[in-house]
C-alpha cells in the first residue's frame, strides 16, 4: 500500500511542481508551519500544565496527524491525487490515519524531526519548481513512513 501511495503522491508532487500557484505555495508553507507546531506540541514543548491533562498526548497526536494530512493533501496536489479511484483513497486514508495514531506512540524524537526535514525537502522542491526533485522527495518520504509502520508492526508482533 505504501509503495502505491508513494508513487501516486510522488506523481502528484511532480505535477504540482509544474502547476502550483504562488498562493498555493504560500498555503503549503503555512500548512508546513502548522505541522512543525504540531510536532512541538507532540514533543511536549508547550507548558507542563497542558501535559498534566490525561488526554494531552491523544490530542497532540491527533493534531500531528491532522496537520500531516493537511500537508500531504494541499489544494494543488489534492486535485491531482483525487483523479485516482475514490475507494482506494477512502480505504488507505482511513487505514493510514489509524496506523499513524498508533505509531505516534512509538515515534522517537529523531523520527519526528525527520518528518519535518522531509516535508521541508518536498516544499523546497515545489518552491523551486523542480518536478523530478519534488517527486523523489515525496516518494522517499512516503516509503520511509512505510518502513516505520512495518518496523512498528514487527515490534508489536515480537512483543506479543
């Protein structure tokens, strides 16, 4: 599933690098900044009183997932991605969200920081309007996420 997703999102990024408007780039940059803020919240960079709330982590993880989804589905790339069959995106997006929520518990700070770096590479390639680089950055990012999910499942199976 991640290989297919990587190819589709890679193609979307490649096409977006050609077609994305300046305003869409601004929107994507804002989306990335919101993602970075969500990562900070997930790491617990906010005040310690918010961490005392038992639902703090669940809320922070959900915000991280939402901001990641927002980055991956900005308006320009959404138009490209949405040409694929709806059932595929319904199944994979719902599945991916549940996997990401459970994965948030297992992510270390290095992996979380790598998400920021990878999103920045994708965004920079789009801003530079370099289709091949945008595609490669997106494919690498999605495939790395898939590798993490596989490792996460392997660890859960070994623990049971």
